[in-house]
């Protein structure tokens, strides 16, 4: 329910009467928007036709005995909650996607809703969009994804979330796995609890808890592959949008081996003893961040993820909701930039085998075996590219993201409505990486600047978007919101976007000056070639 300034005074009186007079009561602005839910009365920020509630806690701090345990929901409570600023980002090292942090008390979400809080109520039934950020499962936070334009232009509610990162968010170890709880994919458990929070509370903000679209990019979209097949995510969402990802997972045995390596570095045991678990939970956050390995994959734990993702999808064993799954025209350009140009020097032509080895291990399940190096080098002859970096970029674009996306969509489309896009604005700005030996074009991460205001992470001196790019952003936000509203991206004034078929295609090419339907996606990205490459 919503509250007025007068009712706030009554609630404060009740707060005192309940015996909490000695507790700290936030000094909140009298004119801030307020909404009362089970965990208290949130006071947020009103701005230009929007209300925002930031840093809303959805789980207890996963510290002490709660480290490497499933998240614990916030109980019902009375009192006022300051929701005017974001909560801390989860513990992480430096990256382009987030601010270094040692905070474990980080399980917060942010809500951006159109209108005024005094007008909100369950009867409004606005579509709800919950965004899961990327960052390699090791960096980022929800608050940097400013969703004001998405919410205001399209009359939707947007929620962004934090979740545990790095080894704190994804770790298998015999001692932890022997405990009587769901284990390994702790960051994904956080995401599922955040979705439960939305389901239980979003009506108070005017949202429809039965019309929730969860969307994510990169690692956030890899997580969505897992949620699509996870029995623990049933009825938590009605639609899914996955951007720039692959169905990446690793076995529990592999993950426990990696967990054992971390335990050794932390001075803890590698067995299933209670003392090893106590040692791990006592380890300083800084040491965990410094020593963690970061596989870009979900762990097949047997409960949250019962089996490899692709196997479950191929069997039709997934939540058969409408799906939008797409990629960017030049995904690999950013990958290659970070691995070579920005880590020392541009790739040399005679180092292609080394580069293929790096690409093969980039994301589990979509890598390739050394036996295929000669065939890949022939298909992507380095002499045909302006610089060697562009050759490995194209390999990574096609082999890691574009063609796995295309193949997964053919499987999904046998059971559910599917729409595929390619963001193809090759003049997209590089907002998180400086110039290198080749152009970034429509690289990994570049579509997000069209959906969100990413000013807080944009490099200084980045040029503004052109008018055509601004228009493309508005169009993309409309497509995303139309899909959230109806399970179909098409809407008034938008170029027609046909559904993807089980046989493959078509693909919507999102571009300036005009978005168009493409039937050449598979040919351009050599997907027939990649269909014959043995994956690992």
C-alpha cells in the first residue's frame, strides 16, 4: 500500500509504541515518495514523472555462518527504510563493470517506476522487468544501470539487482557441499530470491507479479539459461530476454577441484570436514578476491541446475515461456581487446594457435578442441583481415556467441515463442574500453548503452550518441518493453519483427538508420562451419 505524509506520522508513532523508540529512525525528507510493504515503509526519490526506491534489502547479509549458504529472506517488520541511495556493491576486484568492494552485505535491489507513489497500487498491473547485470560473475552492480528512460517511455517497472560475485557467489567445495542445503551456485540463489521478492512485493509499486520479464546480459544471461531449466525457478518469471551469452556450465567435480585450489591458497582443508568449512567462512574477503578462479559458467549441482543446460533444453525440459535471445554483430572485438591490446600488445599473426587456445577456454561448453585449430585458421585466414586481432575477434564472435545463440534458439523454438536479434550498429561507441589496434564496432556490452543510461561507467571524453543512435535506443527500449508486456516485441510504430523458427531465422537486425529483418545471419557468422566443430 502507499502512504501519505500524514500516515507517515501515524506509522512513526506505531514504531515508537512497538518498543523501538531507541532504534535509529532515518532522517527522511517529508516529501519523499513512500510505499509500505511487509518489511517496512520505504521512502524513495521522486524525479520527473518517476519514483525510485534504491538499495532495498531483499536478503540478510550473507556474512559469518551465512557465507556460502542460501540467502535468507527479510522478515516482516515495521518502521521506515531509507531507500534514497543504492546499497553497497558485492565484493569484487577492479573491472570496467563495477567498483572494487569488500562488502558482503550487498543483497540489495533498485526499483524504477513510472508515475507518482500516491497513484500506485496493485490495480495498475504494469509489466515488470528485472535486470541481471553481467561482468563475468565477478564484477558489477545493479545501480549503475539507469532505467529511467525504459520505465518512463514504456510505462513499465524496472528492477535491477545485486548478487554475490566471484568465489563468494559461485563455489563448490566438499565441506560446503556436504552441508544440508542447496550449494555451489550461491549468486544464482540470490537472483532467485530477488525474483521471489519481486513476486511478493511488486504489486505495491503498481506492478503485475504475474507479468515479470527477467533480462540479463553476458554473465547475467548465462544465469538466465540456468534459471530457464532450474526447477527452483518455476513461476518466478513469465518471459526471458538473454543478451550476448552461451549455455555455459561445468561439472560438480570440476568445480570442487577449483574450490579445492582456492581452499589451499586460503590455508583451508580440501576435505568434507566441518573444520574446512569453518576455515573458509573465516577467510578474509580480500584474500578470497585475490586468489579466486573465475570460470564463466554455472555449476551442475544437481538441484538448482540438475544437468547440463543444453541437454535439458534439447529435451524440452525448461520453463517454456516466450524467449528473446540475441547478440551483437562484433561480440569478440571487446574480448580480443582485453586479452591482447589492453593487456600488453596486439596479437601477432604467428600467434594464432595461442589465440585459439585462449578462445577455446573462454566459456565452457562452447570452446573447441586443438584438433580443429587448422580448420578454424583456414576458415578465418588471418591474411584476409586488416590486423590479426580482427581474425581472432571474428572467431570469438561466431564460435562463442553468435552461432551458439542461433543453435540454442532452434532448440527453444521447438517448444516456445522465440525472437532473435542482432545489434548491428557498427558505429556503436566504446564506453568502457579505450582505442586499440582495430575498431570495436558492435562489440560485446555495446547494446546496453541503448537500453540504459550508463553515464556512471562511461569513459571520460566518450562522444555523445548521434541522433540516429538515440533513435535506435528508443526503438530498442520499445521492443524490449513490448516483449515484456505481451511476449512479443512488436508494437505500434516499430518495424515488424518475425518470430524465429525451429529451422533457423529470421533475425531482427537492430541498426541505424533503420532496423530490418535479416536472413543472412547464419551465413555471415559461418554457423554451418561451427555446427561441425567438436565442442568442449
